[in-house]
């Protein structure tokens, strides 16, 4: 079982208590702010031309309006998600009208596999807010601290062996 993802500092502050030190919270907040571009996300041409996707984009744009956690870096995933909502709507219509169970099953498998692949890539490429926040080190970097391997190599070099 995978561990729970990190919560953004804004959420930790709203909760009022955290097991993190003040230095850790300051480090995380600074790191989170460095991930924001300050650029709003925009609707793609494909989404604009699709009635269902366009409606979903407008809904998300309104929801994200006051959240600094989502910005221009999220444009691709938001547009892709809107198109997926439209796809699902279309597939529901196909499933209702389709009489061949094998065709239904193959269509479902293909779309599911594509979506799983897309989500994995988006996570690995930090194309979604959660992946970016998870990439922030939990503790501030300590400049003075030498890693155990560096210490070993230095001792080895100093001893001449």
C-alpha cells in the first residue's frame, strides 16, 4: 500500500496543527510557491469545439478561480480531462445502443488502458498539482550535513586507501 500524499501548506495552516516544524513548513511553502507559474490555464481548440468538454471546462475554470494551486502548468491535463468527460458521455450513448457484448467489452478495455497510461505519464511528468506537491522534499535541505556516502568516501580518501 502506498503512503498518503503530502498536503499543501495552505491546507495544513487551515487545519491549525501539524507535526512539521516551523522551518519545515516555511521550506514547503517556499517550495510550493516556486512551482506556480502565475499564468492562467486556457481552453484548447479541441475543447472549445466540443459542447460537453467546453461545458466541463467552464465549470472547472469557475471552481479553480480562487485556487492558486492550479495554473498554466495544468492546462494540458485540464483540457484532456474535459475531453475525457465528453468521451465518457459519448461512450455511454454507444453502450446503450450497442447490442454486441464483445464490441462493448473491447471498447471499454481500449479506453481504460489509454486513460491509465495517460494518468501515469501525467503523474511522472508532474503535469498535475498533486504530483508537483509530492515532489517537494518533506524536510528542508541542510547545507552543512554531509551524506553518509560522502563521509565514507572522504574518510577513505584521507586514509589513503
